[in-house]
C-alpha cells in the first residue's frame, strides 16, 4: 500500500511564492517518477512538473522559469517551489507517484492566487 501526503497549499497574492511537499510511504520501488499535477475548475488535470529518481525533470511550458521541482530520495519526498505565482496557477495540486505503469495520487491541496 502506497500513501502520498501533501502539504503546503494556501492562498497567496500574485507574484508570491509557495512550496508544496509530498511524502510517500509504503512499498516504493526505488526507480520511480514523482510529480505534480493540477486541476482548475472546469479544466482537465494537467502535468505541472515531474522528476525521475535519477533527477531528470520535466516542466509544463506555463511554469518553466517559475517553478522548481526537487526530491529527497532518502525521504521519498518531492517538493514544488512555486515562484512568481499568477492567478492562472489557481488550482488543486495533486502529488503523483508513478512506479512502472501504476499511478498513485495524493488527496490534493488547494493553491489560490488572488489579490
């Protein structure tokens, strides 16, 4: 059984920063991909950023240069540093752990960017 516990969401003004964390526990194979997705009201869930266990990263074009994904393999934890936040970043952010073809999801954390 794999569990993902997210933290760090909240409300911030445009231009502000937030840091999301997601800790994974359970039977976790060492080779995996951890990432963050988001879903805004009325929209499909989309990839924000992902990082492999070897450190390779992938970002959505909309967040490149503003968001940084990182991970601590010893703690099975992934982080998302979000800078220069915009109102269009408002969404529920979901942590994702992918092991081979199996996806595990966190419960989601709300991020609201508003003045």
